[in-house]
């Protein structure tokens, strides 16, 4: 694929974040692609699960002016409150263009690789001074393989360091196609036990494990990222499972423990998604305890 061909490829994203410092080395721009085959109980980006564009409504921004009511029958004002019938939306989110308080917005944009690269390269100086680059996340970015490959190819043509954050739930051929253009895989390992993994995420981890081992065998640079959720996978057997996996895959860069936060619950409300259960946010001291536990089991822990 030539650079010109890559720049015209289209895909769907739901956010671009700048000056990220937790999505790979240095200062980075992180691009979030739509679509994910998992449905994690603790998902931090529920707006990225569906490939569809979503309507977000922030009640605290609504001024009850009725502008949306005049353009779409899905909206109405009752007793001074805005009521939204999402199933009744027939006007391609026309309401978002007339809302003066910006209470209504579309989550999900169709863009070209060229659109994304224009945003990514503008912080090139920060990448160069910090050892940073661009990270493609989600959702699950491998759900849009053609778009992702084009993004990575174009990024490398611009001399940018590239990272892909993936849950590994895809065919290995997709991951294999990313190898020439990916400087770092941020590989999520959510749960060791296959049955509990399916309970927590909706899918077994068998394919995820197979893909991780296959990537390791071809020498791909991999940082294993492990979200630890209080009351779910903060168990000794899971920590031991992470250590056993690290022992089996000695060329892993290391393991990064990811702490849960509760911000996603409000996102789900704004987009009318299934209500998320809220879990305890671990203290810094508890997070350090988890890091120390893994270190004592022989794991090379990378501080997040």
C-alpha cells in the first residue's frame, strides 16, 4: 500500500486525545477506534464497544430551550425536564446541530487516515523530545483492520513511533499484518481463568492467549497490561497466573498494572447504554501492593 493509498482509507473513531503519558512511552497522541468484541464489566470506554455512532446527552448542560424538540420527535420537554426516546431518533442526529448548550453530541466520526495524521503530526516535536509517538486504541482497533493497517503504515512513513493497544481477540492474521508497522504492542491480559474471563468480558481468553504466545514467538515488542478490578480479579491465583505467563514469555518488556476508575459509569448514562456496575477505585497504596506482589513472583513490573 502506497502512502497516498493509505491516506484515503476511511474508518470510524470516537476520540483523539493529546499529550497522553500512559499509552506507551513518552508524550503521545492516542486515537480511539470504534468497535470491540468484548463487553468487559469494568469497561473504561463503553462508547467504543458498538461500531455505531451514538447520541450523547449531558443533562447538566441542557437549558430546556426546546430547539431539539422542533427538529426531532425523539425529544420532548415534560415538567421542565428533557426526555429522550432514543429509539425514536430518525433524523441522523440533527438535534446536535441545533443544541445551543452543547448538551447533545455525536460519539463516533467517520474520518480518513489523512484526517488522523494531520492531528498526530502536529505534536511531532513533543514526540521527538520525549520519545513518544502515536497509539491506536479503542474499543478494539483490530476490529477495523484495513483502517488500522493504513494508519500504522502512514504513521511509520511520517517517522512516528507507533503503538497498538489490543485485547488480542481477533484472528492472528490481523496481528501478523500489523507487525511491520508496529513498534509496540500494549497487550491487555484481563483474567487468567478462561471461565472467569468469559464471565467478566463475554468471551473466553483462549484465542487471546494463543495470539499473545504467537506474537511473542515472532519477537514482537509486547508490554502486558493487566487491569486489576477489586472484587473480580484481585485474586492470588490471577496474580500467580500473570507470573506464570511472564515466566513462559521471557521476552515481554514487562507487566503494567492498570487501576480501575469510575469515570465510565457517567459515560454510559450520557449515551443511554446499559448501566455499569461501579467497583472500588484502588488507593495508591493498594496499587503498590499489587505491584509488589507481582514483583515478588518474579514479574518485571513497569510502573504506570
